[in-house]
């Protein structure tokens, strides 16, 4: 099946609010490559990315990694995740030395996306039109 990356943009939501209130002159955002990973439940970022975006750590959570180890990691305030014309907001788990930014199942679902393993790309679950699921 193989792995692939997609270009996403992460935006500090707190900065957006402060910008709209006239308290900031710039909104911190970062465009980078992330690996879609349906085995991860959320957005996984490294410490460098967290610092560049200025995201606060809200709490420390016990997390289980793919290799079965568990450890305590920081959970950030929500960050806006953009992929093409879609967006969602999600807390991120900070794994300090993570080599890859991982786009997990919750943000993928929030943007109505799925992994196309044959063509190595993301695609809309309901085609090109994003559908918000209300359950």
C-alpha cells in the first residue's frame, strides 16, 4: 500500500480571534507535508511545529504509540487544519521528536476525507462536495 504525504496548512485559532479583535497584527500559520494515518486518532505534531504556531499545551495525556509503548504527551489547544478547500479544527498531540506530522482519523473525518491507498492520495468520502455529518 505505501505511505504518502499531503500538503496541509495549520492555523493558530487563538491568533485568529485576537487578530479579529485587533489585538494581533499577524496570524501564525504553517504549510507543511503531513502523512495521512488512519491508525492515529488525531493530529500529531512535533515540538518545533508547536512552537512555530505558538500553540499552548492544555494538558498532558497518556498516549499509546504504534509500537505499543505508552508515554505522556502534551495536548494542544485546537488548531485549524486546512486541506485544499476543506477545514476542521482539532487538538494536536505533541510528540517532541516526531519525524512526520500525522493527519489522523478525526481530522480526516472532520474534513470528510478518506485515504485512497491505490492512488496514494486523499479523496472526498462524498466526492468533491464536503458533507457535514450531524449524528
